C-alpha cells in the first residue's frame, strides 16, 4: 500500500462501517504538533493581537513546511 502525499492517516479508523478508513493526515498532525511546540515558546507579549495578526499566515506556512520536511525524511 502506498501512502498519499499527505502521509496517509495519522490515526486511521479501519474497517468501521460508520467511519470507513478516515483520520487526520500525518501532514496535518505533524503541522499541528509543530504549531503547538512553537506556540509554547511564545511569551505573553508575543500573543498580543497585533503580533499574531502579522504572523499567523507565516506561522501556518512554516508549520506545513516542517510537516512536509518530516514526511520527506520518513521516506529515507
């Protein structure tokens, strides 16, 4: 079985008549973990609305770039 470009399901529910074979993608899971770790390092001032508004798109892009790098690294 080959994985999709998003790494496949991180926590698949297999052979379930209600859910089928679905789950959060590994790419989304890796990005969420990267974001959680990154946000944990922010101080209270960095969470101010003006700072978050300016950086939210960059943060999301970086987290998905990190996730893509993790997926690529898993191939080796």
